[in-house]
C-alpha cells in the first residue's frame, strides 16, 4: 500500500498543478462586472497603438478585462524590486542570509506587501486608462475595477504558492510558461499570414535550425557551470601525498547564467519604456535623426551592450565572493591549493569574472538572434518569441524534470530502505 501511495505522489502533484493553471486561465476570461466590452472592442478597432499594446499583452487583438487579467505580473515585479532592495539595504541582506526560516518568512511577507501595492498601481492605471475607451466610465466603476483586479492578482499569488508548495514546479514560473504557450498559436498564425511571400522551404529550414541552436545554447547557458572543488580540513589531513582531488562529491557550481532573464528584462525596459510613455502622450514626441531611426545596427549594438552590462552587474549582486569565502571558512572547508580568507575571496572573484563574462556574452548573442533572423530572412513577428520567452520555457521544463527525477529517486530510496 505504501509503495502505491509513493507512486501516486507525482500524479497528484501534476494534477493539482494542472487544475490550478486551468482555473486561473478560466478566470482570466471571467469579465469584471460593469465593463462594457463592446465599447472596449469599438475603441480598440480605431486605435492602432492600443490594439498593438493589447496584442502584445494578451496574444491577440481581442481583450477582456477579467478577474485574473493582472495574472502573476505584480508578483514578478515585486520580486524584482525585493531583490534590488536586498542588495541595497544591509539589514534586508542579513535577514535573508542569516535569518533562517524566520528571515525567509519576513522576506516573503514583504514581497507580498509589495505585490499588493504593485497590483493596486497596475489596477489604478488600467481603470483610469479605460476612461477614454468606455462611454459610461465613472469613479464608482473605476473603484470596482481596481478592487476586482487587485483581488484577482492576490488570489493568483495565493494559488501560485499552492502550486509551489503542493504541486509540481514553481507556481510563478509555471504561470508565465502557460501565458507564453497560450500565445504560440496566434504567433504562428501571425508569422505565416504576414510573411507568406517571404517564407520558403529553405527559409523555414534555416529558421528551424537557428531556433534549435538557440534552444541548445540556452540549455548550455542554464545548465553550464564552472566546478570549483572543495575539501574539508579533516579530509585534507587524511589524504596521502600523491592523492589527486576530485570535485565529484564536494564542489561549488558557479553557473554561467547567475542573473537569469533579469538582464533582458532591464534592457527591454530601458529601450522600450521611453517610447511607450511617449505613445501614451505623457512625454512630448522626440524627433530623432533618420539615420538613428532606420539603423538596426545601432539598436542591436545598444541591445547587446546593455544586456552584457546588466548581466555582469546583476551577477555580482546575486553572488558575492566574500560571502562564499566567509561561509567556507566557518565550515572549515577550503579550495585545494588556495588559502582560506582573502586568497579564497580573490580566487573566487577572478573565476566569477571569467564565468560571468562568458555567460553574459552567450546571453547577449542569444538575445539578438531573433532580430538577426528577422533581418536576414526578411520575416517579422518574432518579437513574441524572443530569448526571454525561450529562457523561461526551457528553464521551466528543466526545473520540472529535475523535480520529477528527485521525487522518483526519493520514492525508490523509500522503497529500498522501508
């Protein structure tokens, strides 16, 4: 009986995750009461900029202000803000590193409060932006929209935490994964309809090959690491003189991509937000020289340099060589051939510089690949499936596969020793 229960753990977690994801997806299309979506559709048909924004947000030209419209995005923004705050304020950094379970609970509580605040800001922005689209707009309706959307965002946060704790995979990552997957059919349709004249068999093969290279590169980037071997003082004293140290058991994996997708998100924000604010009419339109506006090369260089810079900067925030060195010294563990303390810190700093630089270059090259495909093959609509989306898709699949393997190995272990 126990063996059957162990074998059903994976299925139960998988079903729970799927049910919650389906429920959230259904709630996205549950209209907020009081909004006349006929007026909203009428407005979208006559304003191309808003229609383009909605298409980017929802994956197609139709848009429903639903209960879960904000989805997990307030929490994602709150997590980014919290990471920046932890790096800026020593008290928060100490709470995260030395606070244990209590410290993690406090960080989680602060992240939830920031999520609530960000959800209110986004709900407020949507409610008052709808003033130009709805004929029957008033303050009462705006207040209802803010309450509904904020409540929906917090429900999604709670459900995502249920997936993380009792389901399979990370809840927030799975929700982003679901949003990307749901937009793929519309992206494929748009790609074919807009590029029917340019798409040939050879160009399709080239696109497929380039995307295979991109996915392979992303897997290498996500899984690749520089192994730094470790040895304890007790082991060192017991080793024979001619013994060669192997990093198979004790080591530090310094991953190529410590920053994840954050450099791409920050770069996109820097390059897109000024233009977005100008389109909303909040800033005057700035007239740029024709050469600057028409040159894709300048945009690619800017994109590459910004991703490279943000990746190097963010990797230093995520992983501090001095903190690692101090922790190793506390545990009486050292790197073979390197003295504990300042020498270990210097060694880790030098290794991390080379590893993060290689990872940053790989990330920047992969990020510019969709733009290169568009320019060489004269096709469009690849913006909906950029490197950020591919990184998330591949990363979620790898995380789920690792968790499934861990559960299966745990069941085998329990079967052998019980």
